C-alpha cells in the first residue's frame, strides 16, 4: 500500500479495495479510545476518515493532525482547522495530548523510528491508539516492502507498552494508556 500513489480524490475507493475491513478498522480504533479525549493529535490524517469517525464518537474533541502529503493536507484543510504538513519523524506539535491516534500510517516508519516515536508520544500523551496493517498468516493488504514496514501486533504493543484490543485478518488495533 505504497503511500506515493494516493490521490485524495480516489483514496477512499482504493483503500477500501486494498483493505476490505477498512471501516471496521476505523471503528475498532475509535472503540479502543480509553476515555473521552479533549485534545487529540492524529498522525497521518489522509483524507480525514479516522478523524470523522473519532469526531462522531467524541464531538467535543479538538483534533490537531499532521500528514506528510501536501495533496492530503490541501484537501483536509477544506474541512478541518489545525492540519499541519509535517512528518511523524519531525518534532511533534507541543502537547500535552489526551490521545494520540494513528490509523494505517505508522507502518510507513521503520521499526527504529516507530520506537522513537512511541517514546516521544509517551512523554506528551495520556493514551495512544494505533490501528494498522500487521503481519499475519494470511496477508490481505498488498505490501510494498520499500515503504511498508509491517510488524506483529505484539511487537507494536511491546514497543508502546500497550495491549492488542482488536485483530482481524492482517489488521490490528493496539492501545496504550499512560495516565
Ligand atoms: C493510508 S493513509 C491513512 C489515513 C487515515 N488515517 C485513514 O485511515 O484513512 C496514510 C497517510 O499517512 C501519511 N504518511 C505516510 N508517511 C508519513 C509520515 N512519515 N509522516 C506523516 N504522514 C505520513 C500519508 O500521506 C497518508 O495520508
């Protein structure tokens, strides 16, 4: 699921074809949020589908998000204030955050960078929720080994000191609660 081919206009159709349980994953990620969050940081907003589902569940949440794709950010800014063109590898916007959430984005980071990111999140956030493609016996989602670095859910949970709350096929949700 190379990030370089996403076009905001066709993204949702394509991702739903590549990730048949896409909508279930969004719901499972939001279901894993451990408390009603006020201040949320979203990493890799895409077209804002995760944001939309999160705000349906928590309409009073204030979401700041970032994405490294100028096309996605341009599109997102039609609907959301507080969207930044930035990479997850860059310094994060200043917290504290009640929740950091990221769906189908973390797997674009190498394992070392993921672990660094989780340490930085932990310093600033009360909770972290990750929904992503993971290693599984049957890999459903097409993987491009140059840009998709897929781990087991247990590895993700260990690195962020969290727990696996949901899994189906090659998708999983991991939640860590810090305070
Ligand atoms: C597959 S989309 C997921 C978007 C949304 N969360 C969803 O579930 O529909 C992944 C997004 O992460 C962004 N992305 C990839 N690598 C990134 C990075 N290193 N820093 C920030 N955003 C990144 C891509 O531009 C893309 O918009």
